C-alpha cells in the first residue's frame, strides 16, 4: 500500500470530522468560530459562513478518502488513519474551542 494513501485518509478523517460542528452550528442558526472570523479561529462567523465552511470540509474529506487510492472501510489499515485524523482534530477542537465555551472547566458533581 502506498503511504501517501494513508496520509490522505488521515486528512480525510480530519476534514470530515471538522465539517460536523461548523455545519451543525450553521444549520441551527448559531454563529461559531471559523478561520474567516476576526481574529481567525477565535471570533464568531455567521451561521451561513459556517454552513459553507462545513460543506467545504465535507467535500474535501470525501475527495481525500474516495478519490485517492482504493479506500476500503473494512480494511483496518485504511480506517485507522481516517479515525486517527478524526480523533486528533476532535481533541484539538475540544481544547481550543473549550476555552471560549467553558468546555475546559472540570465538572464538579
């Protein structure tokens, strides 16, 4: 297997996972951080911008997975880099955006 395929699947997973919060926040009519806000990644972008950005991420993820190599969702060697890309962007996003939404505060019960 070509190692470039694995890199593509990793970034495909990252783009696919990144599409979710932007698209969902936008469809709910809520502003959310995006690279187009001021300051980038900290300020809020409109719901419409987030829908478009989420859609772009979904398309990029699809292209990286479906049109590079021969992705097989049953092949562990293919799904691992995809899942790792999704997991790492998820952890990064939780840490980064948690500072704006209170998600980094430990809960007390």
